[in-house]
C-alpha cells in the first residue's frame, strides 16, 4: 500500500536524541513549521510519537536484537491535531 511517504536514509550519530533527529529532518526536508512535526516509530499496525529525549538509534538496536525481528520504520511527519485549539485574541 502507498503510505504517501518518501523513504530517505539519514546518517545519525548513535547518541543523537529524537529532538536532534527532528532538527536534521526539518533542515533536510525544508520544513517551515518544525514545531508541528515529530518522529514516530511505526511497527506492525501501530505507531507512537517518540519523546524528544529518546534515542532512535538505541531503539533501532534494541529492535534488531530481538529474536523475532519485526519490520519497523521511523517516520518524520506532522503531528496530528497539534493545532486544533483556536488561538485566543
């Protein structure tokens, strides 16, 4: 199925945080509103947004070390309903 995503591989330091990876993605993809984007871990039929202080490379290493390896992807995308509140004037 077509997810509408463009697959890109970025070189990331092993100790890089999600916040740093998001900053790198925002620059690479020329995102004008990076505060509305996040890094998500997609695995099987579920996804979760990664906290700013987590380390994606450590998560990747942990998932690769499991005996029953699952397919997973890190996706940089807009955060759903991030700006659903109406600004007060």
